[in-house]
């Protein structure tokens, strides 16, 4: 079938859209393909040392300062996959990735004239919105990510009819 789905109007307003069409061939540990998921490798859980203050660097401060309502520094990745994504495996994979990526799993705290800093937010569940393939995206999909209120990534997963679509919104400050 044709895997090239039109870009959703909900993400059309973001400055960068990457459309990835994936035809899986091999199952690797942690890979979701054709409705099956090989379990991720089991290893020691990462231990968090005493959290030190992590201030934004100059470029991150610029991206945050340039982030305005209506002109958010958020970009979207739109992935169309063969096979239906396993919800439990996907959620475990996202939580594991966020534990290992300090900026994607953090919010920004501003305190008066002090420099803004990253605050780990592992206690906040990752925003993963599930729906049926072809459904409209929720209203918040049109809004950029506000790092002072939420972590720097959001997931919209649509599953059905032997295919899946994953839209990932990421704030540039977390990954550039």
C-alpha cells in the first residue's frame, strides 16, 4: 500500500517537518516492527547522582528567548510505519530514552534575573497521546512546547489497519 500520508494540518505550522517512511526488515532488540516487539536489552538502571545545577548554555538561552507564542521553537517528525506499534513496548522505550536524555526529560526554571536552568522532571509522565489511525490530532498538537511548563518532547501515536503513524514534537532547545 501507499505509505505516503499527507502532512497533518496540526503540524503544518512548524518550521521543520521530517517525514520518514519505514519498511522494517529485521527485528533487533527494542525494535518495533510488523506488530511485534523484541524486548529491549536488560541492564542496570541508570543511577542519578545528586543533581547539580545545569544552566542553559548561550545557544540554548537564545533558542529559549526566541521562543514566542505563535512562533515556538518546536519541530515535528512524522513517521509512518508498517505494522501496529505495541503500546506497552513503545511506552517503556520512551521512558527508558527519557531517563537517558537529561534535556528531553527536563523543564526550564526561570528565577528573576538569574540564569535559567534545567530541572529534571522524571516524575512527570511523558506525554504520549494514543488514537486510531486517521483520527484528528488533539488541539494541543498545534501548540508548540513551552519548556517552563512541560518537558521538551511530545508523542502522538495513531495505530490501526496494520499500520502506525508516530508524530514526535521536539523543542530545539533540548536537542540542538
